């Protein structure tokens, strides 16, 4: 329920993905629903993945894609600078 549901930071601080997110952006968006202004507790996020299953492959791919994304888009400011050539 993390994607598209706002206001969760007021009622919870722990999240468990029962399926590995396929896209890193979905993961970041879901986590951002908890880890934001107004959150009073440390946020804990876990991804359930059974060993020796396709879930482990999906998990590895998610991490690899996120690493690749972080090299290209470090922050909103650096992305803006890369696109427009103007430091923010």
C-alpha cells in the first residue's frame, strides 16, 4: 500500500515488501511515504525474498538497477544540472 497512499508517516514506521519491487523507483516511492517530514520514528524497510527462487534474482536486479540509477541521477539538483547545464 506504499505506492499512491499518502499520510502513512503518521501511523506506521515499518514496511515489509512481500514481493520484490520490479522497478527501483517503485521502491523509493513506497519508502518515501514513510520516511518523510512528520515521521517521529526510525523507518524500517524489509523485502521478503525466498532463497533459491526467482525472487533472489529479482532482488539482485533491483539492487543493480538502483546502483546504475544512482550513478546517473545522484540528486534532483545534479540531474537538473546535467539536463540544463545550469547549477541550481
